[in-house]
C-alpha cells in the first residue's frame, strides 16, 4: 500500500511553494501581467506552471516547515525578490511613458488624454501610442523571456533563505528610479528638438509679421512637425529598447548581489 508521510507532504509543498512566491511576485509587479485586464487567476495559474517547470532543477529547499515563522519569512523574501525585479522592468516602461507625455505636451496634445487601464489614470494619447510601441518591441525582442531567465538564474545567486534581504538592494532600486527622467528625455529628445526649432521659427515669424495669428498657424504646424518627427524617430526606438534590456540585465545582477543577506 502506498503511503505518504507528513514529512514528504511538507517537502513537496516547500519544493513548489517558495519558487511559486518568487514567480508570483514578478507577475503582480511586471508591467505586462500586472495590467488590470489580466485576471488574477491567470497570474496564479502561470506562476504555478512556472514553479512546476523550474522547481525540479533547483537546489533542494532547506529543511524548514512551510507553516512556520522561518517558512513565512522565506515566502516573504521570495515575494519581495519577484516584486523588485518586476518593478525594475516597470521603470523601463515608465521612462517610455514619460517620453510620450513630454512629446504630447510639446505638440499641444497634452489635453488629448484617454483612460489607460495599465496605469489606471488619464494618459495623453501620444504616451499611450508610444507605450504600446514599446510593449510590441519588448515582446518582439523576447524581453519577457529575458526577464524570466533573469528570475530563474536568481535562484543561484539568492537561494531560499529566511534571513532578511540586504538593504543595499532596496537603495539601488530607488536610485534606478532616476533613470526614468534620463531615458525619457533621451527618447523624446529628437521630437522635442524639432518642436523647439519650430517654436523658434514661429516666434521669428510673428516678430517679423505681427499681423500673423500665432494660434491659427502655430498649433497645426507644431502638430504636423511633431507627427513627422515621431514617424522618423520611431524606427530608432528599437535600439533604445535593446540598450534598456542590456541595462536591465546589469541592474538585475547588481540588485541580486546587493540583496544577499549579510
């Protein structure tokens, strides 16, 4: 007769439960799967599938009961690791979103906004368009697979441990938030530069001919120049996304190294 002991059940549960927490933490913070359109049951099912696939190749879990103070601390640590990686990926999309908002403001389309279910707020239509382009390029470059690979490799750097995570990782992630402004301005710079030259030209025209109606001429001209500049600069967005993915890999390596318990 086949019998299963309580120790075997706890071992099997620990084998899949703690990796599930790390994957689920990524899915609730990842900019793709954290969208409110994605059901929670789908995230849980995907996290379970990933845990079942990855758990057999991981190092054996420590001999700690899942329902114990140490086991709960391990689960919290795994959840935090996944959430922090998902937040690092979200910084990339926030930089692109900021670029779209700057471009829309300079084009005079700051008032043309729609509700974005991704951020649960009203976002300019230019920002939504660029954000969607970023998402398509991210998927085309297998960015989602790169993020999963980074998280799976993190089990070698950050094994299952009940000790608190290193504070340096949280500080590093906060410092990376400043990259939103730098990357956003870099992405928006071609369009902003073209619109700045257009504004200077309009100013010179109105100075030379005061009878010109700046509102009747300026807004259509800025809109046309802005759309043309976006059309020319969008193909180069692939290069920026590739560089951001490379930077994400380096940031994740630094993050996991700083999160090691002291």
